[in-house]
């Protein structure tokens, strides 16, 4: 009933985004690992889960992506060298952030105002990727060479990267423009 459906799931301690096929075919406990077939009897996916919050919706791994992993394992004994299109650990910056508009005051007791729309770093997660790099009050202006004006834009850009990659971030730190390197962390399940 839908292709390229992105589902976020907890896997071990990480948050993983999976690109799945959505089906309205009945999925019951015990169906996981079974085939999802089209009307010609061709296997198009491997059933993995039922969406419990909705009646009659199931999810399957697309067969082309599953076969890529299976063939890699049969050929080399490992899938470590294959970049999965099915499952990707969500990257994180390790910050709490909010939209800020040009002219908005950054801190209550400081006269400095935002030079343009951007993303205000409100807090930095202890032990997170941004610790020691970004600071509360920083305004993120660019990520990976692209201008960022809203938190939604930042999030969209962030999810084009993978955990462990290093990305260039341009920030305004109270009037000084800094170019920083940030190694992205892994989003952890709570």
C-alpha cells in the first residue's frame, strides 16, 4: 500500500530509520521472515513487523535490498562493506535547539540579537557529539555548506549524513562567525 515508508525503530540502544514496504495484507505474530508477494506470486519483500497502532498495516523489507545483503554475505561472509538502503542508524548532533528569527535577542541579559534567521543552540547534551564544540547561544547558519534557516532544515540536512561522519558547521557566536568540524553521534533510544 506504500513504498519507501520510513519507520523509526529502537534497535539495541540506537534509533534506526528503516525504509520499508507498507502492506495492508494481514500480518500476524509468526509471519516475520515470511514472503510478501505481489499478485503474480513474486516475492517483493520480507515481512518484518505489524504496525500495532493501526489495524491491517504491516511492514516488509524490500526484496532488492534484502538480496543485496544476502548476496554480499554469501560471497564474502560479511555485510559490513555494504551500505544498507534498508536500515540506517540516525545521526545526532547532541544539542537542544530552536528556531530564531533575525533581530531576536539571544540571551535575556545580553543585548546581542540574531543577525539572521537560523537555529539557536539552547543546550548541549553532556557526552554528546557537540560537547566542547558548540555552545548555548550559538546560532547555526550552515551545515555541510548549505544555509540553514530553520530547525526543520537543519534536521533534514542532518539526516543526509551517517553517524560517525564529520560535517562542517558554520555558527554565529555572539558576532563572531566560526567554522567548526562536528563528528556526528548516534541517536540513542531513551
